[in-house]
C-alpha cells in the first residue's frame, strides 16, 4: 500500500502550493496562479432537459409560422419544441427568466427590438447573451447571405442545423 499517510500528503501539498503562491506573488503572476487552480471562479451551468428541450426563436419571420413549423419538422423538430417571439412579443419577454435552468437548449435570434425587458443594461439581447453565454442556452444568429440579421427559410434551416437538438452537439450540462 501507500507509505505516506493522508496527513503527510496533505502537508506536502500545502507546502508545495504555498511556495508556488509566494513565487507567483513575487513575480506579479497571481492571475496566472488563480487561473491554474481555477480559484474564485463562479460555477456557471446552463441546465436543460435534452429530452424535452425547446428552441426559442426571437425575431420577425420573412414567412408564415406554418412555414416555420414545416421547416422545423423537416429537421425532426416538433411544433411543440418551437417557441417563436415576434418583434412585439420579444419587447415584453423577460430574457432573464431563461438564465440558468431553461426549457430551451437553443436561442435563434433574428431581427428584434433593441430595448427589451431583462437585458440588464446591455444594448441588445444578442450582446447580453454573448457576454453571459455561460448562463444562457446556445445562441445562433439567423443571418441572410449578406450577413444581416434576417430569418429567411435558408437562414432558419442553417440555424436549426446548428442547434443542440439537431446537431446532437451537447455543449452544456444537462439533466
């Protein structure tokens, strides 16, 4: 078995890390030390139920909702897994409510109101999600061929292909 007791191992670890901390302090490398040992990092997880997850689509569509549901169905996504907020609905939706645990695995954003409820002083929903990505479902921007935010049939198909549900690319912790 082991020839060292747990107390001896504990003491050796403390001595080694203490020395390393002092050297980091002397060399003005405390930030590197903190990162190395992942100290003071707030735990950040977006939880979603991968078996019952939904996709939140925010922004004006350039087609009818029936076409939206038909495109989703082509990708193997049921109507019940899609929530669409148009321009007016998005202005009154509290996006803070989907932070942390969410029934949404993905958010697809197209053209939407810049001033909405619950964007914590950010200039737009997209800016908030990008700056706090660890807390929100996966963000995909729906853009047309010129790079402008626009939910067209083509941009929606591409965005859906990028979702966790379709790509099976689980990038978040899930329950």
